[in-house]
C-alpha cells in the first residue's frame, strides 16, 4: 500500500472531524454574541491607534458558498491596506481578500466563504495598513449564515 493511500483518508477524516464538531465555547445558535459583528442592522467599526476601520458585508446574513460584497472604509488616509479571512475557532484555510480602492479611503472586494457542518461558523477578518509610517492591525469576528435579527 502506498503512502498516498494511507494519507489521503487520514487527511479527509481529520478535515471532517475538525469541521463537524460543535465547539462548546461557542455561543449556542439562537443566542446573541455581542463580540461578533452583525451586518443585519448596520456596519461594524473598530478603532486602532486613532484610525477607525468600518466594514460592511452584503448580503447581510453572510451566507456561505455565495458571492459576498465587502466594503472597508477608513477615516484616515492609510497605505498598503491588506485583508484576509480565517476561521476563528477552527481552521478553514486562509482566504485572501483582494481589495480595490473605489474612493478615497474606501475599499471593496468580493469573496466566498466555505460552509461548515457545525451550523455555527465564526470568521475572523484581519486588516493591516500603514498610518503615518506605523503598521496598524485590527480584526473583526462575524458569524456566517446569520439569520438572527
């Protein structure tokens, strides 16, 4: 038996185990976690080193496996803005967010999120930029497939 015949089932099994189990430290579905951004009512803003980063994703429910529109607005002039997505509580890969500057201090992107069988998938959006010669970083956590109002 070759190594690939042994490794392939092992890798698939580990991937299914990691995504299929519900993490007990997560908030139960149906309850509200105030640490998560919700786009159902508005955008989400964080301040880092005097710079306000505001994000909005639509559709607001952030459905998995569908095209999503992402908008980042910054209240100061920053350069070298970069973004990426990762699962907060489980590894779902690293999704690069390719930003296009559409207006002064406004960046847009489109991306798609993978689906997870647990029914409660929190994603973390990392943003980095340079402001007045300093590197600044922040992150936003949000729930995919959020139908709560």
